[in-house]
C-alpha cells in the first residue's frame, strides 16, 4: 500500500513554479492592499478638501450647510475670501516663513551633517558619551526648553528679531542621528581610497561623502522645512512685531480678526498648507529613500 502511494506520487507530474509568478491569492492581496491605501489616503485628504471648498464659499453659505452636496461643493463658488486674504499683509508673512525656513534648512544641513559625520567616522575621546548626551535631548519635551530659550534670547537682545526665529533651531539631535546612521551605511573603502590619493578629511567629506548622502540630506531638509513652516508657539512667544509674523501667526491673527468668517480662515489655511505639500510631492522619492537607508524604518 505504502509503495503504491509513493509510486503514484512520484509518477504524478509536477507543476514548475516560475520565480516571480503572481498567483491568484497574491493578486487578491495586492488589490485589497491598494484599496485600503486608497481609502486611507482619501480619508486623510478630506480635511484639506473641506478647507479648499469652504474657502471658495460665501460667509453665509459656509455657516449654513443644508445638504451633503452643499457641504462638499459650494452652490456659488467665489474667490472673495482669497481677495480678502491677499489684501492683508500675507505677502510679508509668506516671505518671513520662507526666509526662516531657508535658514533652518541650510543651517541644519550643514551643522547636522558635519556632526553626524564626526560621530560616524572620526575617533575622539568621549565620542560615544557625547553622542549619548545628544540623543538624550530627544527625550526632553520641547515645552521644557522654551523658557530657557526665551531667557537666553532676551539676554542676547535677540527677541523680536529674525535671530529669535532661526538661531536656536540651526541644529537638531534628530538630524544628527539621521545623518550619522546614513554615513555609517556608506562604505568606508571609498574614503580609504581617497585617503591613499592624498585627500584630506575635509575634501573626503565634501567631494565623496556628501554627494552619496543626498537622500538623507533631502529627508533632513524636508523635516526641517516642515518644522519651520509649522512652528507656532516659539514665534508667538519670541516675536511681537506684526512685520515679523510668519504664516501660522498670520492664520491665528485672521481667526481672531475674522471670527466665524470660515471662508477667510480656510483660505489662509490652504495658502499655508500648499507649500509644504508641494515640497513633499517634489522630493518624496528622496525622502523615502533617506528614511529606508538611514536605519529609521516605520
């Protein structure tokens, strides 16, 4: 009996599986995954879409929603809210946000990349202890450091200046950690070959390491731009002059000045959100590559 069963199994023709061949189950799982991702993406897009549609409504229509169609799209679209926003000093606020964000991005790209390279490649006394101290600052809530920053800026006469919006934020522990992790993934043989050719440490860093670290630098730049663009509490405490307001402060001003005027509030909210969305859409490939190659995986 056993021999007969074995003989029958051996004689049965085998079906060769082609490597990379997609089965019906795999295709079904992919379809389910795509459907779930699309649903999640739509749910995350709904608040922005609601802000956009509300910004092109009139004030009475925005405050009185009668039907689902009226909720999703206005009966009489108008750009009156945007005209009201651009009639204010939003150009100055936009410039302030862009200027501060540019300084944040450049400052952190330079400082964090240099510090991360030092921790990843250079040997000096207390390196691990200093790096541990840098990482430990990530566990300190940002709210705890606001008062010390305020006191230091006051004693340095930097309150109500661009320096108050930029100098305390030119480096970050997360950026140092991100760059260190990426630099450690770059083969050290590249630097050893350059050292044989007589390259200095500075030349190796600028001409060999940094060009290979563009994905991590791009991810760091996006994080820095996002943090600067969305910063609200620090500018609110450090800045008093209207001409130094950034877009988040301008949004708060509009909400106070145009109380319950939802189209105006949503219009400046859309204007504030668009630059961040555009930056991420342009550089998302480098952002994902920098995340996956630096050892920081979700």
